[in-house]
C-alpha cells in the first residue's frame, strides 16, 4: 500500500499498438526501470497481423526475445483488431452499448488487474492511424478504469495510476520530460533488433518505413537529439498532459542534476 492509500501492482506498464512499438520508442525507459529493480510490463494491443513483413508466429517469437532483452516482469496481448484499433470497431455484437465499450473494457480490465503505478501511452499525434487510435483508446480507458459504474469483466475495483507519460513515435512532440537512457541504450537496441523481420532491410521483403535502411539510424539520431537537450548521450522524450507538482524543487534538481544542455531548441 502506497502513501496515497492506493494498492499498486506492477510498477511501470507501457501500452503498444503493435509488438515492437514500445521497444522502438520507449525501450530505453523500460530497460532503465527494470535495471533499477522495478517490475515492468508491456500490454500489446494487437498482434500486428496486418504487417507487411513476418508472420504471426515469427512476430510472437521476436516479442518473446525482446521481452527477455528488456527484463520485463509481465507481457500480454489484448488481441484487438490490427487496422481497426479504436474504442468500438471490430466487435460485432447486437448490443450497441457493449459494442461501443468492448475495446475500452479490455484495456480497463488490464489496468484494474495489473494496477500500474506509472503508465506509458503513445502520444496522440502520429502518422500511423492505429498509433493515434491507441492513444485515444488507452486515454479513454484510463479515465473509465477509475469509474466505479463502468463495467469490465471480470469485475475489479476502480483504479487510477499515480502518473501517465505519453511517448511520441514518429511525431516530434515537445517533451515535458526527457529520460536519460544512456546507460541502457545497448540494451534498448538489442530489444529492437529482436524484431529482425520488421526492422532489418531485406531485398526480398516489401519496403516499409521501419524496415528502411535509415530507420534505425534515424531512431538513434532522435535519441541523441533529445539526449543532447539534457547533456547526455541518449534520451527519450515524454509528454505530460498535466502540470508536474513538486513539493521540494531544490531536492528534485539536486537528485536530477543533469549537465547544461548541448543543444538549445528554437523558441516558438
């Protein structure tokens, strides 16, 4: 039981639209938290069955390898329909209310069962429709997980996490915080490389953005760019929807004493 009276379960839980999204864009955070002794987990919303590359079996095997590389304590897949990832599509049921809440209810059930202290969610702006939909879906579920009269099966007590971080994918969002992942960056890359069917350039496979020759180098360039803003080699950006409260600002800055930034973003 925490000081707030909330009975938390897993420490950090990240939601990914497809297997590999978390590894690519917040794998450093997950590896860093696991290294620090926190119990970490990932909930993949779909199996990525519409992917141009790989098979369901090969992607499942890659996911298992990446799970070990990140040192996760928990991973599961909600098997929502890839390509139709929004709060109500893809569920053929005669009850309109149940159809509208089916996907939300699955995420609510996972939140109430796992009771994460920190939740990590895709940011709302993204080139891939499923990524934007995943953000809206999990954000909606985070609200209704705390509503007592929202039904989810099996029944569980309402739950609200301590904090939510949003991770940008391809979109360059203005971060509220940047997490130093320098010490675990090789571990992040090892987890990403587990998805060879998706991220490795192959002349015999259909061309995709994530599998293009410059994809992984652009990912590292992004992480170096954000790392430079806090004076470290690699950083991952996260967006906060709410103001961050500090009881003791001096203590916070003493314990997070990063060097002066090596790069100053342009003022807007």
